[in-house]
């Protein structure tokens, strides 16, 4: 049972691909890639030629880490963009199964418009969780790419460093 291995360790790292590497954290790592799908958005466009966008978005998805374990992710964000780029605040929940969930928050997410969508990056602070992660602390680094309009799927990678 993988959850007992995770729960008995003092540190779990889940590393992503691309610019995020296990060596960045100096420990064993697992890769989790998740395609986040929009579950809703309430945004407002305004300003000259509607170039500004502000509002809320929600996404969720399920991926598999490099050990074959399923991880479900829910992300809710408040966005503030000008011409497709800008900042966001966000809360994420990563569900490792068996009632073990990590909850993290950021006010420093950045979205950069690309030719076919957007690139997003954020660093989160873990606020705690449930089960084995009830008093967890640590960080989550997030990188994602969307190759469509706002609200489209986001190919996402999370690097999670959990301390208990």
C-alpha cells in the first residue's frame, strides 16, 4: 500500500518535468502531470477594446505520478489580466487518496500570453490538509500551458514538497 509509505515519511516530493526538476530540491522525486479541465468561469472583460479580464476560474483533473499512483487536483483562481497576461491568486487541493489531501494557497501566480494560449507559473505555500497531511507545511511549484482560449484545458505540472 503506497499510502503507508507516504504517510511514514517525513518528506514527500512530487516533481514535474520541463523547468521543474528533482535536482532543484535535492531529493527523490515523482512526476505528476495533470490536464486540468475547466469546471467553470465567471469573468468580466472591460477597458479599451475589452483588453482587460478579471474574475474567477475553476479547474480539476486527475493525473498519475511516476510510481503509478493517482493524484486528483482542484484549482480555483481569481484572475486579473491585461491583454491575456497578468496575475492570479489561487487555492489548490491535491488529493493523494485514502483521505490524504494537501491544500495550498498563492497570491503570486503569473500568466503570460503565448501565441496560442497562455503559460502559467505559481509558487504556493501549503496551508495543511487532511489525513496524514492535516498539519502539513511546505511548498508547491506549478507550471502550466494552455493552447486555447481562457477556460481551455491546461497541461499542468506540480512539484510538491510536503513537511509534516
